[in-house]
């Protein structure tokens, strides 16, 4: 860039290539999500360490007291920690979106002649990868510690499919938050304030039978409990269609309500 | 990718009168604030056009409307003949925008940022990589291509940001305060790029707070204040209308400040602006002779000067002169 004449060549020489398809646009954003894993390994650490710690602490510290032995507890707890991990991880895409919006990156995306929802498709790709990586690590640790999925391989696959559906559904909450709130930390704070009671007042860690009646009543209808019951059933064998349908209810409703809302908020910006 | 095909130079004059950007009565309000309050603009194809104004004047809002990032509340505008509201996708296909805040992904490397945009715009595989590498080389970023953008200096960021707008050559390039926060060297580099792009036929609409920048770069300047266009013309026209110099005086006796202001106004036909220091005044002048006469008039009235100096008017001073004139015109209309 030492003289005026040199850049002219590069400015003049570019013929516009044919416009790419919406799918191609979405894949580019998916590629971006994968690059983020490589460049920001810290997020992978957060993503994986928290559930590992939870699994180890709950299994060995509380397992004996809650279920007779750590191993028996793991049988009940492992599907639950998967649900917890996925709902907590959903916060990340909201934080990432909020950071992108704050920095003006989305201004560039929105001024490009591309499919306007492609950036969100990329977020979803990132989410799916995050959920799969975290889920696989937790399952591996569980297997090492003695967890045995009685539903077999099909049960585990079914459980993971439901897990992704849960992550997808809950992801919308944080995408909407990310669109509304311009500071990633605030998205995280609001996200966890909302998620903590939902996750702890559920059947993930303990049997609600010992809880006071009012709480047990809430736990019974808490979508997190319903999702956990469904995944337990799938991975442990013996899930009923009703259980799986109840587990899918929250993700389906969230997607149906929040995906269109996301569109409206994004277009209105 | 066909590297040998030169960019076609469009000469046909369409319904938009051949303007790259044509704006009529464009308006945008945020709550009670009229950020842009009925602006008209015509930017000729291939020109560098500067929107000059202070923070909060409405320049960025105007530009964001033209880049289809926000929807206008009123008025009409077209970019390369495409209506802003009715054909936003066609507008996006003919523009690129480099915003005030780097619109780059900090976590990715410089090369990955350009690769991402190349692929989004339809370059595939090797062509995308070649395009990214060409741009990195042209913008002197090859050495830093593999580093994350978060480690870049302000000047490197701005260069990458501009390169990102040139992945495909846009018909119109919007640059929102392209040199704000840059050191003099980096600013010069950006100016050279802007001139080179204009030489290649790209129409450039830029915003700036710096009078000097508009003066150096732009074929035509519109001065924006409080959502209105208060003046427009070539740099030469604005200067000859307003004056290219500025006279600063400091009075020996602060009590005579009003007398002095009256003398200056009578002599130069413009309002004098109170300076930062006590008992100081500044006023825009057309010529050195005029400034000389003004000083003479003060002395003739027995107003003693503790200090005086001549200089180029700051944006602030030009603004004061323009807004005073603008208010005057409005009064004359009534």
C-alpha cells in the first residue's frame, strides 16, 4: 500500500461471482462457529469442566446418601446432568450473538446481499456442536464411572436426539435475550437467574418425593423434569410415547413462539 | 473467477438522473429526537462525497438508512437506481459499508474474516482463498493474516475493515468516520485507499468530523447539523462562501468584548464566536485582507488586543458560522 496505483488493480479486477444459495450462506456461518471452537478454546473448557465437576461431585458426595451408592445414583443422575448441561450451554449462543451485535459485526452481515437468517443458522450449528461435544464427554465419563444405559445404543441415540431438540428449543430463549440485551455478561446473568430455579427445582438431582408439596407440584410440571424423565426413559429403556411427547413439549413450544419473535426483533433492529 | 474482466463503467443515465445515491426528504426519529429531519442529497457516480458534521448531527443515521440497516420514517431514497425500501436486496447487492465500529470478528484471523465474506458473496474454494490473499496483500496485512483480529492495531483493523468492504467491488461504498481514532500515518494510508477506490470508479459516501478530511478527499461536501443539511458544495465553494481563514483575538480589556463582537460582525457580516479563554473571540474570514481590515477596525475603535492570531477555521468555527448563517436564512424567510 505504499503507492496509490497498486490498490487500483485489486479494485478493478473483481467480477461478482454468482449469488450463493441460502444453504451455502448458512454453511459459511456454521464454519465460523467451528472456527470459534479453535480460536476460543476457553469456551470449550467452560463447557466441559462444569458438567464434569457436577457429575463427579454429585455422584461421589451425594450419591451414596441419595441413592444408596454412587453407582446407583449415577444411573438416575447422568441423563439429568445431560439436560442440565445442554440448557446451561444454550446461554452461550445468546452471549455470542449479543457480543456480535454490540461490536457491529451484524451491521456488516445485514448490509450483505445474503439470506437474512443465515447468521442464526450458524448459531444453531455452533449450538449443536457444543451440545454434542459436551454430551459425549459426560456420557464417556459416566460409562467410566459405571453408568450402564439399559436402553442400549438405540436408547442412547434417541436420548441424544431429544437432547439436541432441547438445546435447540432453549437456544431461542437466549437468542431473543441476545437480540434485546447488548452486553454478553447481562445475557449470562439473566440467563442463569432464570435457569437455576428451573434446573434445581426439578427431578434432575433428587427424587421430588421428599420435597414439600407445593414444590413437588412445581417439579412435576417443570419442563426440565419432563425432559429429564423422557431422556431417562430413552437411555434407561422403557420410555413411553407420552413421556417423550411431554419432554418435547417445551422445546417445540419455545421454537414455535420464539423463532418468529427472533425474526421480528432482528428485522426491526 | 475471471480476474481479467475490468469493472464495467456505467455511463447510462437512468430515471435517477445518473446519481449513485439520490435522497429526498429522508427522515428518521428515535423517540422524540429527529435524528435525520428531511435531508436531500444527490451523489454523482464515481464521486467522493463527504457528510461533515459533529457527533450526533445525524450523519451515521443517514448512512445506516442508506445501507438498509434501519428503515426511514419518511422521504425517499435510491441507491444505484434501486429504491431503498422497496428493493433492499438490490441495494445491498450494490453497496458495501464500513461502519464506525469495526465490523469484524475479533476471534477469527484477518484471513478468516475475508474468507468468510468471500464465501458469503459467492466465491468458492480456491477463488475465495485467492481473493482473501489478494486483499490482504493490497492492504499490507499479509504478515498479520494468520493472527486473530483482536491483536490488530487500530490502523490494521480499519484497513481490514475496508478490505472487507471490497471483497466484491461495490458500486457505492459507505465509510462511516473512516479515520476516527487513527494516528496520522494510518490516516494517510486510509486516505490513499479512498482515493484509489474512487479512481477505480467506486462512488464513495463518507462521514467525517474533520474539516480537513472532507477538504482533502471529497469532490463535494454536505454539512449536516441537527438532522438538517445546512450547506452543500465543493470544498472551494464552501470556503469561498464561508472563508478559509479564522481570526482569533484576545482583548486587553474583557469589558469591551461586546463592542469587539459588534465591530467584527459589522465588518465581516458574520457572528463572532466567544473563545475558550476569557475575553477572546474568533471569527471566520474569507481572505487575509479581510482579517487585516477587521483587526484595523478594532484598533480604530480603541479596542486593544492582548493577542491575535490567524489560522484555519476548525470545524467548530465553520459550524458556528454556518449555523449562524442558517438561522439567519430561516429568519429572512419569515
